[in-house]
C-alpha cells in the first residue's frame, strides 16, 4: 500500500485518467474530489461491503444511488474543482 501526504488543493494521479484531489480537511474528515471515467464504479468501502454481503446472501442489490449518480453526474474536470 502506498501512503501519501497531501494538503488541501493537492492531487494524486492514478494512471492517465484518474485524479484524486484533497478538497477540504475539517477535524478528522477529509473531502476528496475524484475525477474518473464514467464507466468506473466508485463506492465508499462500507457500501461496497454491503453490496458484496447482499450478493453473497442472494438478496437483490439496491444500487439506485449509483445508477442515479452515474446518469446525472458528468465526472467534472479537476480544473473545475479548484
């Protein structure tokens, strides 16, 4: 695992098309801006674990938030996040 230190406004590039920018730090919370291709599914770890658990149990997966976000969001440019 790679561990990096970043300040607000600084970014990390992963490959050619994924950018993660530290937008804000407040107390023990960090707000990240992620710019990635629309086809890439981005989930918080706890949501991914819940989906995996539901799939293991054979329960239908409610993933409406992802569908709604992926249909309406356009994964804004990092320059727009500055």
